[in-house]
C-alpha cells in the first residue's frame, strides 16, 4: 500500500471504528468480549494476549463465521501496532458484526502495559507449513494439532492394515508411533503393505516401517518393538500409549490386544480384511463393547481362513487401514463420533458400506458389569480349542 495513502485510510477508519486502550480491551474481555488476534501465525510465536482467538486478517472473510459464530458478541481486534486491526475491524463490520473495536497500539501496547500474555503455540515454522491444511480446520486448529503432536499411538502389526494407518497417522502429525511386529518383509507382502519396498525384502518390518515414516515426516518419533506381542510383554508395551490400532491378521493376537486394552482402558481401533470385504470398529472400554462381546469364541477355520489361505484384494487393507487412521485421529482430537458399538462393513465388489450395531455383553468375562480382569490366557490354545 502507498505510504501516502495508508495514513489517510487509517484516519478514515478511525472515524468509523472505535479504538480502545489495552486496559479497556482487557476489561471488555472479562465482560465477555472476544479478543481477536489478526496477526500472521509466525508473529504469534512471540506470544498472544491471554484468551485471544487467532484469525489472520487474510482469512477473516472466509473463516470469521466459524471462529466467531455470534455476531452480536463484542469483538476487539488487535495486530502488532494497531494499524492492521483497523482494517480487520472494518471487514468484520461489513460481515455484519454489531460491535467491533480495534485495540490501539496492538500487541506491543498490551505487552508494555503488563497485561497477561500466553505462550507461543509451540509450533515451529516447519510444522506450520507441514500442517497448514489442518490448522485452518476449526475442529483441528492449533489446539487439535497440539493434541495430535502429543498423541502416542501403538500399531500392532506393520502389515496390510498397519501400513496405511501408519503412513497417514505420521502424515497427520501424531507425535509418537509405536510399531509391534516380529516378522520380516517378504515379496508377497508388497502387493498391499505399502510401508515396505522391494529393496527391503528380508529386513525386519518394524525397521522398514521406521525408515518410511521418518522419511515421510521426520517430526514423528517412531518406537519399534521387533517382537511378537505376548502375555508377557503386552502390559509393558501398551501402558505407554494412548490408542491401540489393531492390524493383526490372526485371532490369538486379536484376543490378546482386546484383553490388554480392556485391562489398561485403552481405545482399541480394530480392522480386518477378507478377500473383497473389510470391517472396522472401535472397542473402547467403558464406552462400548469389546472384541469378546462381538466374538466370544474364534470362528472355525473354514469360516475364517487367513489371508494366505483365502487371499485378499491388495487395495482393500488400504481402505480399512485408512478408516482405522481416521478413527484414531478422531479419538485423539476428541471430535466426531467414533465407531464405538458400530461395525462398519465394506464390500469392495458392491461398493457399499453397511453399519451393524454391536451391543456390549453385560455378562462378558472381561468388560461385563462388575467384571474384574480375569487375566491373560494361553491365546494359541484358546483359539485352537475353540476350533
């Protein structure tokens, strides 16, 4: 903007928009007014007025109604020095906001007056660039992205389901991903397990997965457990994570994951695939059924052959693994309605989704009313005996 024009425009705006001192802005905030920080995100790294809502000036027309839904509520806009906030306030007036003011002197005057300042958001410039599309979503924003950054997710299995789930959880910025898998990469895995490559055949899956994730997003911490999940190590591993993603391909591990999640009160994001059909749900202790409520006993072999025996469409684990990633992110954000008590069934040939309701069994030995954790069992023996 021409330096000769800017002062004249500011003078014209001051004739229409009331300016308030920082002390008055604070008093208005205590009475219910919204403090609106219209600076650019990188400016906020120096701190923000305590309790302020952030919306860069360039996004006001597009996002104001999401950030400030009540147009009758007083708004005090501020920038760094009190100049840009005049233009922001004028835009808000045009959008129909009834009581808009600008803080004279901006954040600089607020700080000089000794008024409370919140810390920076904690995001580096690199993080802001990487997660820019998240930061503008009202349901995510800085608060939600911080939750993702602080989140710890354990993936049981780095195979067909664990691969897409891990890729998208890492891309989303989930701070710590744990990977449990004792297997090595086989050429037959490459049809569907996108974490791995031909050059890594024979490498441990957790190591191959770690390399892929760190190359995709070096801001994510990867913890690897190159071992089979068992009754002996489940407590030590699961206790360190917030959410468990079950990508197991066998019944003993699925029952063990369920029982450990019930014991430790962890959400269990579950998926399974078979030929052209996949399923996804969330078993969350205290909120809905567990895996044993749905499958009290393993089905006989002829009704549930393994992927090696029956085959699986290569892209199908991608669909189900992504559903698991979405559910995990919703849980970490505390947004939406997780698939608790709902089994989502995908038929790839028919291109349909069906939702089945799953009720908690009040007599379930693990999650039933008043049930005390009965302990881990011989899962191989349990699944063999049931057949």
